[in-house]
């Protein structure tokens, strides 16, 4: 189900498709900046297929992290107006449309016990050859 | 907009948090939102959330602080409250120690003083002992500091009582509380419930959540109870997460309960969602709440805090304007009735 940040999670204007790589701009689905340590990329699917976490990298503040490294990044702040980038090691056929869905979990650090789950999706149109 | 002639010492203002949709979607900057407050006539108080409005917070460059103060002054606005965060859970699986919490809050309180805010909002995630250790700093800076009493908490909830006990011992005029009027709600906003239905929450799941919300139990217990029952009935994670927010959004403490801590109230979050055709808030009884604070002798600012962005992506501008119209009307009635000091 959607929350109010679902629609802005994956801005269509911030998608870059390159040979062998898909790069997604990701907006923080919360009203204020948060440390990366409370951000969890839960699941990315491309055309319904789950992408293994090892095939993704998360970048922000000119730094690149594996998904497993995020939890230890207490000093790296995701400023609320900045887009992060999720790079996916995946070759996509540009002549076909693709559906992308991201589930991002936040653990707001001043609300113990809350897991804020946001799911956003995006369709990449087929490019004419 | 001046409050001269209105009842008592309750002054109006706005928190820029109300404009989260336009800010988050990059349609307006901090500077533009400050100007907007003046244009809409919803000052003079201006509150911001440090971690929302300021890149790099809590580090504040001197140049930024000068520009911020000058911009407010230019538009006849005044800094009312800086909302800071007690992020004790930034390490997953381990909460900060008291000393780490002190060190986390210290630069945020310094930032408030630098920006000219007389009041700082903290949160109960910081234990009372952490704030007690900050008393020498806040007395030196002469800023009032205190946690926000937000739903599901009330004046007699255990974390609030722990602070009240510490305040009684410390006896500093710079320690206080910030009531959020969402803790005195009589119902949940209809627009919010409609959005939940539209997004696919089944009626039986909504009924389960609402029956727990309306129950007589301790408000803090209700979210846990809902999560327990949701897990038992196999409700999908995003739905359970969305619904569990309702318990920390609004809770039903009677307005007069605030009198118990009135001398320690240093600021108010005038939470609101929607209005009926006559301009009354549909969930929160301002006609009862404002007299309690005015007659109780509260002196300070109330920030209009629209939180409709939990379910709506409207700008918030019209809602804040309506909220000020409602509050000005109630305060004017009180002044006529001689309710002010």
C-alpha cells in the first residue's frame, strides 16, 4: 500500500539507463533528514524479479556504499532535499518497457519501534530503436 | 499579523513543518517559506525543524544565522521555537547512553541560540537525566528547553512524570513542556480515513484500528495492541505500518488535563488537520483548548502545525490561514469576555 511519500520515492526524471547499469534517483520518504544508519533498502524488483542486494550500490554525499554498509553509517546524513542514487548492476533491453518497484524501510531514530515502510514504483518506457 | 488586543499572552505563529509538501517537493526554499508566512499573515512566530530546514544541521554557519535573523526581521517575524531531535536510535539495536544523548543535543541547542530562538523543542526519546545535565548550558544561553508532549502521551504518562519529577528537583525556569494539541483529539480526521480506504485498507482492518484507538486504555498501549492483533490476523506490512501511525498521531486527553503542567508550558504545537463549513477544526476542540491555556495564564507562542501531509499533498497554505482565522476568532471572543490577563 502507498504512503504519502510513495509518489516521490523514485522520480522519473532521475533515472539513468546505461549499458549494464541502471541508476535510480531515490528521494528520502520522510519529512526531515536522517542518518543513513536508519535507512534500509528492503527490496528492488525489476519486471517482478527481485534484485539480489549484492547487485546494488547506494550513493549519497559523494560516497558509495554496499547495502550492508548503510547500517553502520551513523555520521552520514541524508539531507531531506537530496536524491540518493541506487545503482543496479543489470543490463536492460531498452526496446522493451520495464517496471521497477522499490521498498525502502526507515527506522526514525526518535520513535523507537516504528518501521516506516514506503513502496514506490516506476515504469521505464520502451525506447524506439 | 499582530496579536495586540487578543486574549492573554498566547501569541500565534506557524511552523514551516506545515509546508512539508512544497518543501519536500522542492517547490519552495526555506527563504521562500519564511516570506510566505508573512504574505499569508500567519506569523509573527516562526518555528522550524532544524533537520528539515537546514542543510548540515546542527552545524550553522555564522553567515547563515545572520541571513536567517535578518530575513525574519525584514518581514516583521520573530523566531519562536527550534524543533530539535533526540535521535537516540541512530545505532540500530542499541540506544544512545545518557552522555551520548547530551552530546547529540548540545550542538542543536547551541544552534537555536545562534539563530535567535528563545525556545527549543526536544523529545521524550531523550531521558530526563540527559536534559538535566544540559541545564548549565541552557541557563547560560537563556533558552527554554523541553520535550513535546505528543500523542500518545498525556500529562501523567510515565515518561512525562519522570520529567516532572526532575523539574521539581532542578527548579530551573528554563525547563518546560511543549503540548501538541494532537494529544487532545476527539476523533480521527475523516479525510485521513478516506485516504486509507482509497489506498486499499479493508473496512475490517480499519474497524480493528479504530476500535482500539477509541478504547479507554492507556494511549501508549494501543499501538502495541494494534500491532499484536495485526500480526495475528496477517495484515500486510505496509498497511500495518500506515495504520499504526494513527496511534502516535492523535490521542484523546481532555483539554483541562493540561492545567496540571500549565506553569511549565513554554510553547504550543497547534496541531490541526481539517475544518468544517463553519471553520471549526474537525478533530481537535480549539474552542475548549484555547480558553484552558489563556485562562491558565500561558504566555508564549502557539505554532500552527498542519499535518495533513500524512495523507494529502496540498501545500498547507490555505489550511494554516484557516487555522489562524479560527484561533483569532476564539482569542477575540475570550478577550471580549475578559478571559485574558
